[in-house]
C-alpha cells in the first residue's frame, strides 16, 4: 500500500516510475484540474489534482477513486469529470483550510 501512495505522490528514486504522468490542465470554475491516472497492471486508476493558483503559490487537492479503466485516455476523461464534480459540490470549502496540499 505504501508503494501505491509513493508512486502516486511522487516518492521514490525518480525515473519513469517516479509518479503518474500529469495530463493537460483543464480550467473549471476558476480552478485547474489535472488528470494523473495511476497504472495498475494493465489498467489505470482514476487519480488527479485540483489546483488553485494564488499570489503566494498554488494550493493543491489530490483525489483518488477506486475506478479502473482499460485505457489511460478513458481514465483521464473520467478524472476530469470527477474533478469538475468535486469542484461543483465542494466549491470554496475545498480550499477553506488554507493548507498547501491535501485530499479532496
């Protein structure tokens, strides 16, 4: 399990397995969503980050769901949909604690 989180959040020794490849930024309601599907065998787990750009730096909220997809493209599409849903449901509460990073 620790290996999963290490790969997900960029831990490890670097190289191509240092973390999931981030997709293109997608703006939504003043925030940015980036898909970062996690490879699991021949499938990809839904995973991404919601970013709020501020004058003092970026605030990030990572999210991971149990959903698995057969292609990276499909996982990215559903990650963007889920990110939009999280933003629409949580709104300003998503970053209310002011922490630089956290979980959505």
